[in-house]
C-alpha cells in the first residue's frame, strides 16, 4: 500500500505551527512536554534559525524522524538520529516492531559506512594481535654484539624532543623511593581490639581483616586523612 510520507510529515509540522506552541516551566498549568525539531534536517541543509524550528511532543518527534527516514532512505545521519531517539527518549512509547526495524536499518547503514576501512592494529596469521611465544620472530634468538652496540648508539643519539616526554634526570627523592620499593617488607596489622598480626603480603592481611587491598595499601602508605579503617590499622615494616 502506497503512503505519502512527505504529506504526513508536513501535516504534523503544520499542526504544530498552527497551535503556536511554546515551552512553559514545569510548575506552570499550561506546561506540556515539547522537544525542538528541525523542520528541514541539518544534514539536508537546515539551519538553527527560528523559522526552521518547531516544538513537537515526544511521540510526534519520534514519528517525524521515522517519516524522514522513509522520505530520505539514503541519508545515514537521519537513521542515526532516529536510533538515538530510541535509546534516549524516555517520553515516547515504541513497539517491538518499530524498534526492530530501526535497529536493523541502523546496523545496515553502519556496515556500509565501515566497509573498506582498515582495521586497527596488526593481525598475525593465527589471529593474534601480538606475536607471542614461538610465534615471535626473535623466539630463541639473540642480537649479536655488533647489533646491540649499534642499537645502543642509536638510542643515545636520539634527542629528547623525539620522545613523547623529556627524559629528565631523577631527583634524590625519586631515587630514594625506588630504593625503598625494592626492599623486603612485611605488614603489621592491628585489629580493633588491639591484636597484632604480621603478614608478608597486603593480600593476606586483606583476607584476614575483610578490608580491601586498596584501602590497606593507602593506610600503609599514609595516604588517608584517617589512620584506620573500621578501627583496623596497618603499618609497613622494612626488614
């Protein structure tokens, strides 16, 4: 059955314009929920001028965008706009059938847009995104001494500007942090009743106390305003 989608669309727009609709505040007795709609879509040359804008109810807005897709079936952006209304508009009702054809059309348009575009990253013969294990060309091999010396000279000759960041010299505090991080630690956990327990790992202290690992790590590093969580305390000890 033939339907003149354009005449139906124009009828919705003309009715809205004739009613001289306007937006009121929510507490106003004349309040009606309206949404702004571009009479001529922007993707078809429409503007944001007042003459090209009309207030539609949520249901009218949804129907109007369905009609636009029917009128201009090859315009991708109209399909995407209609798909957005399906996901974000809480004020309109739509049937499963409506939702189904919109989703299917959206998927078809996305597929057409992506055809011929190169994928991201590299693909190896076995489908790996990275060459790992025996698939790696250097597996079981080492560079020769000459190659290592050449790579070293090349690395030293590079200017800091060639990196994403400048390689600044380490400060004394940075060196101290690196030194202490390598030292063997144990953790003293103090329960709410004052009982002390020693653990080799924060994870073990977490299982014992029921306090998350992240919280205990911050407590041990004095990174909380308080020095306890639910009256549990923990201290890092370097041995």
